[in-house]
C-alpha cells in the first residue's frame, strides 16, 4: 500500500462545527502526523493545518468530509513523497 504526505488547510467560520471536526480528526488520528490551530479572534475564524501520511483515498475522504461541514472549508496540498508500506 502506498501512502502520501499531505497538508490539509482548514478554515472554520462556524463554531458549531468544531465538535464534529474534532471527532473526524480523532477518527483519522492514526494517520495524522501533527496539527496546528490558530484562533484568529479579530476575524472570528479558526485556522487549522493538518499534516497527514496516509493512502490517497484516506486523505481525500477526510478532506471531503471536513469540507462538507457547515461553515468549514478545506484544501489539500500533496507532497511528492510517496512511500510503500
């Protein structure tokens, strides 16, 4: 199985979606390398970046689920680092 390293950038505008977002991140936790969250209080948003090492379909599934949350947007940037496991 091949895994890729990627970054998922997340902007949270609806605080009501935070609980479900955290639940999704917990569900995919075994693939997450690291996470950084920045509350931007002046603009009333949260900015989160997730570093992940997982199969392509797992990364796409997580990003898609995050993007479907109300008031949450997500974009993924993939590295060229592909590993056989």
